[in-house]
């Protein structure tokens, strides 16, 4: 019989989807991100909210970080679409639901979701079963990373136009990759057309996180080890920016927790916010190839 674990998303992807739904169920409006489609896709047991990782207090900082990073990327995609960018690439898409929740943007661009073949086959079937369908502008790009397939080559085969700019998002992925693999991804992105933008998150080292969230950090790390997908790469903001510059990016910016707090959590009645400045695990790195190509003789 086939291994059941190969036919469903990994635990991390499901947990992210549930935290996003939990934000809608527990936290006050206006919601930073309103997403319960992922909950429909995951189709958890009826008692999913009783899971230890769904505990309202334990998950508070995690769900704030999860919805902040997603909203940041979606705002970026909307902004770039208004400027004429028509391609959006999601690395490690998991149970991402942008295409289903934001068709007013997605239908005017082309969305490419990159993930493992088994996960994509499962997600495609779930979308069909739930009646969402697979619109022409949504492209699934199965990539077997264990077989060293090039995601960029697979992306082109799926209809991606390398001569046109794109937004590329990699959120919640780098902590599971080696630093060499992350650097290789950055080098591939920097070859994209002028006007392209990358948004990437990364995990802070334990010692760089605020004391009040270290217990949650340790619990999360233990859970990922137990599920076979341990955290293996950590960066301080200067280290990540240096890695991006070494890959060829000329303009890079670290988006701090305080900046995201001001943008998305200011004045909330429920007091929901990101944890302390140095404890925002999911740091965002935004870097545009447009600036690089103004300075360089060639974008390649």
C-alpha cells in the first residue's frame, strides 16, 4: 500500500493553515488575513482546536507571525500587479490559498505554485473536490527537490516567461534548507527579469529571540524534529542580507517586526501583535532585481 504520509501535506503546512483559520476564529476583526479556505483543504478532525499547538495562548505569537508574513506578501503582490507585474511564484506553496481568496488580483496575473509532486497532486484533487476548480491562470509546478530538479527550469516548462518580471515568495521555507540550498535559490532568483522582487522569511537563532517566546520556539523545534522536518538553518538579519548580496542582489531590505506591527497590528482592540523586536522569527527580506539591473551591464 502507498505510504499515507506521501499523499497529504506535511504537518508544518497543515499547522500553518490551521493557525491562519484560528486567527479568524479567535482574534478580533479586522483580521490581518481572513483565510479559512486552508482549513477546508486540510480537513482536520472535528476536535482540531483541542490540539496543543492550537492552544489560544501558546499559538498567539505564532498565528500573529503567520498572518503578518502572508499579508506582507499579498500586499506586495497587489502593489506589483498595479505596476504591471503579471507573474507570481510561490516556492514551497503548501496550502497557500491566495488564488482562491484573492481572485480579483490572481485572475489578472499568472500564479505559479511550486511544491513536491505528491503534495501538489493531493492539493489539486482537494480543490476539485471542494468545487474551487483549477483556473487557467493557476499553474502547479511539481518539483522533486530530493532528485535535485531545478525549480527554475520546471517553472519555465509550466509557462513562466523569464523575460518578464515576477514576484517570488519563499515564506516558512529557509529553516528547512541548508545554507547552500538557500544561496542557490537566491542565485536563481537574481537571474530573473528586471523589476522582479523576492520576499523571503528566515528563522532567527534561539539566542536572538526574546526570552518570553523561547519556550514556544523550543516546542516548535521539537515538533518539527519529531515529524522528520527539523529546523536546520538560522540567520540574524545581517547574515541573511549578506547572503543575498553575495548571491548578486544590489538592493536588499530587512522588514522588522516593529514595522509589521505598525502596519498590521496598530490599535487592535485585542492587543494582538508580534512578539518582541528580536523575536519575530519569520523575518521578511524584500529585494528587487530592478535596482540591480539599473546598476549592472547585464541582468544575467
